[in-house]
C-alpha cells in the first residue's frame, strides 16, 4: 500500500482524467501464505497484461473519442494535438470547459472498455484447439471485486498521443497497490476489498491516491498514515489521510445534503497590505429551519455548534453524528450544567455551553476569548488571525441574543483594519448558494456589524494533536 502523486505535481494548468471501473479478481485460496500470495500476484499480472494489450480501450465519457495504446484516435486529432483539444468533443449539460472553483482544474471522466471481437481480441485467446485438463480435487475459489478509481493529472499541453499510455500506467500502478493491500490485510480466507481514496491536503497542489482495505478502522491504519506524513514531509499533528479527509469530486457531491464551504467564491477583501486567514478544511452550513425542525429565533447557537461538529467530522477527527437540539440539551444535562427541564425547551445557549458540548461529545477543548463590547472586537485581529493560521477551526461567537460563526478574518497588521467572514445561522431559506452569498448570509462584515453595547464570548475550538 502506498500513496502516489498523479502525473503532474501542479494542477493549475492540468486536466484531471478520472477512470472508474470494476474488475473481477478470482484466485485459488490455500493455507500456504507464500503460495497464496503467488496465486494473487499471478491473477493481478493477468489483469495488468490485459490492460496493457490492444484489448483495452479508453473512452472519453460523453464523447466519441476512443483512445488506445500506440494508436491514433479515429477523430481528426493529430498526434501533435494537445489534450486540451479533447474538450471540444465532450457533449455534456454542464460546462466542462470551465475550471471548478476549488482549483483542481477540469475533471474528465474515462470509461474502460474491452474489445470482444477483432484480431486483437482473438490474439489474446489460445492459438490452437482447446485442451481441457481435468483434475478431481477440493479447492476454494475466492472472488474479489476491485473498485478501480484512477486519477491522472495531465498538462493541458500534453500530446493526445501519450494519454492512453498515461492511463495504462495509472491503472497498472493502482492494481499493484491493490495487490499489496489484498495480500497484507486478510485473515484466513476472509479478504478485504482494497478501495482507493484521493486526498488533496491543505496547501498541496497535487492529488495523492491511497488504497485502504475496507473493514479496517482508521485507528488500525494509523502507522500507515504516519508513514505517509513522513514520506511527504507533512506535519504529524493533524489527520490528512483519514477516509473522512478524502477529496470529493464535484460529480460525487450529494446534491440533496447540506451545503459545504459556502465561503468559496466570495470576492477577496481588504487591500494589498492586508492578509486573509480562513478556516482550514471543510464544514457544512447549518442554519434555522433545517432538518424539518423549527428553531427560528432561538436555535442559532445550536446551529453554530452543528457547523463546528461538521468541521471535525469532515477533517476525520470524529465519526460522532451531527447532534440534534435535543442531543445538545441532553449533553448539558448529563454534565450537570442544566436541569432536566431544559430538555425539549427553547432556551438559548451561549459560547460556554458550546464549549462544554464539544468537550463532552468530541473530547475537544476550547479557548474562550471575551470582549466587553462589539467595538472591542475590532482590536482582536491578531488573536483571530493566529487562531485561523494555527488551528483553522470555525469560531462560535455569542453576544446579546445572537450567535454567529466566524470563518476567517482579513487583517492589516499595520493599520489594524479588520473584517470578519461571517456564516449566519439565522438564515431560513433553501440550500441556495447564490442567495446565501448574494444576500450576505455568508459574507464579509466590518466591525460595525457587532452590537456596540453587547458583551461577546468567542468559543475557539482547538485541534487535537493526532493523525
């Protein structure tokens, strides 16, 4: 098992070609481990031989383009043509030619096809009359379905003629990773399905693919992740390669779920001398009236807490479900902060209660930063910038009767000018990103946004040190 870079280290001027397919692997099980691994290796080699032969054909999805190793396309694309030229042949409802806002570049899907007729298909079979060898004995056959998910980053200027070879190389390398995973993680005749996951760690402009065995917990895979951190010279104080950290391609996103990272696409703030410090990673937007639950005018802090919990889930720190309002109230009763009558009520909670819940539910500690008035928040730019730079977690802020979530700040350390990136849980509308951004439910606010006469507490969750 090993992580791999895609073909290009820089995605900004690259196309991502993604191949998803399922291959069936069948081998004979035996108790002799060395012989068993040889059997598995032989079957993987047969698969790789098939992929590298003329039987394998790659089709650019939603297009008539067929790519074959050492063959030109039947379309009028010369061998000197660039991969960028392939975009004109795609017939898709969405504008695939536009880059996605997340900076990964255009993602083009590839289908793996097998030729069943023709000279090349015949050549793969026996060149003589079949001979049947019959051996009467008991044996156990194991079948594993391999979920290939290969991503290859190709510079837009790369010749089309080299694309098929790059795809073949990517598939064969992933089959090698799957073979090592299959041989390492099995108990007797029980084998795990090796499944690829793609990762794009914060600050990295490349995608890493890692094959993990299904059914093996993240805790059991800690040594593997630590080795990846060390090989890639990444900090060992936060999870980057847990399954929950996996990169989600646009086509894989759940269109019916919560919106995530609603700040992406907002125009930058501040001048040349200021710096922007933002939440690191992924969060989901929780607000009034979601989940068919009416908490209008009292549940803003509950929703901010849900957003924070979602951040810890998305970053792989926990698999604790997003708490409901009743779960939050029950937690506060369990720790002795509230009376039993609090459960089922519509009572507000504040920053301290949010910190108690994070500690009780997730084991996450929080720092509390207090100011005596909204005006004083304008002087906290340095502390908030430091938080987002080192912790990167969303901040819940409560003051008066309102609660909000701070996702970042734009701070000028010379003039002291400060703007806050606010996620507002008081929104009651549908999951419409354009409305949320255009109407300021997620947007930049100046110091005047805060009530001058209100006392504010900021709950600043601290990352656990783990991978």
